[in-house]
C-alpha cells in the first residue's frame, strides 16, 4: 500500500531581495530544498546585490494583509516565517492578521543588513 504524503505549505512574510540571497527568495529556495511548497507575502522591496543595499521600498500594510489572507484562505498554510518587517505599521498588521489563524509562526527578527 502506498503512503499518502501531503506536501506541507509554508508562508514567508518578508522583504524581497533583488540579489536572491536573502528574504523571500532565500526562504522559497529553502522551502523547496526541504520538500515544502513555499508561498509569500512581500513586505518590502529592496534593490540590493552581494555588496550593498541601495534602496528599500515598503509595501503598503493593506497589501501585506491582503497577500497573507489570499494565501491562507485559498491555498492554506501549515506554518509561517517572518523576516523583514521594516515599519511599526507592517509589524502591527502582520501580527493582527496572523492572530486570525492557528498555525505556528517562526519570527526571524531582521534588524539591518550591513551589506547585500
């Protein structure tokens, strides 16, 4: 008899790294490498490479909220991980939104990037 293996789903709530080495991009690579289906809610967009962060643009907290709800309500989430939550408004929005759901959340407090 074949065992029914359900693919786990993780949600990363973090910034987008244009260099691909951190943030949402790194989380999605990690999820895929461990056999987990990755989903995302982007909180900030960065212009960065391996040596520097050139610019950061925060996403409107309402959009962050909508991204989280869209994923959870349709695809479902087994666990979430936070990364770059750049403003108090984004932190509060993510916290309030996640209180509506009952899955574990790993908090990775990204404070500052010294380089790209």
